[in-house]
């Protein structure tokens, strides 16, 4: 739980009373690898913070899933648009490795927002950070080659190479596994 407090403190300070209320709402969950945290068509009820492990966000398709996000330690995992709108998600979240999460329910987070001095500021800053990450990903898909996206991925996220199957990385950068193999041969 200390990891969450440090992460929040890096965004904006939270006094002890606010932290007590927030931390009292958190639930720790240990999840094995390859467990679906949220299925497409379900409403996301939790915002979860990863303290150990990794997860991916993807659109499940009959032939090949489309992966559009990876999340690691000290990051949040959620079908956040579903969490905010209370509408069914069009994608799902799944663990890649054994994962430890600290999660808060939608209703409990609303209580934190209403009853703390710092809750709204933290929520706003987290939303801003998520928007910037999403914007960066969209611009990368529109303006860079698959090889550039692959190289960027490992410059920014070196942990990927150890934890994520290549088929998910290929999907994330928008190529087939065979095309990723050719890119890797050219680079290495």
C-alpha cells in the first residue's frame, strides 16, 4: 500500500486524514497470470493499482486480439472509460503475469472525491496523465513506422521484452507476428 501513497504523493500531497479515508477503501487482490479482470461487455467497477506484475488491455476478436495497452508496476489498470461512464466496456483487461493489485470501487472513489480535500485534485491530475499517454499512443500510430514504434516501445518500456509474448507486442505496434520477426531481424 505504501507504493500507492508514494505514487499519489508524486502527483499531489495528501494529508494523513485524507490518506486514512482513501486507504480504508482499498482492497488488495492477488491474481494469477492470464486472468481476465474485466470482460468486454461488462461495466468496470474498479480502478486498480498494480504493485506487482503486468496486465494488458485488448479487444478480443475471433482470430487475433488487438492489444492497445500494457500496464506495469506503479500504474493503474482499468477500463477507465467504462469506469467513468458506467457503460459496458468494448474491450477487456487481462493479467500477463501473476499480479498484485490494490483496487477501489467506483462508489468508494466517489466518496473519497466528496469527503477529502485532495481527492479531486488527484483525480484530475490522473485523468490528465492518462489523456497524455493516450494522445502520445495515437500520434505514434499515425506518424511513425512499425519499426519506430517497436524501438520506442523498448526505449520507454524495457520491461516489455521480459514479460510480454511477442504476439501481443506485434498487435500493440500494429503488425503481424511475422512482420515483427522481420523487424527484429533487421534491428538485431
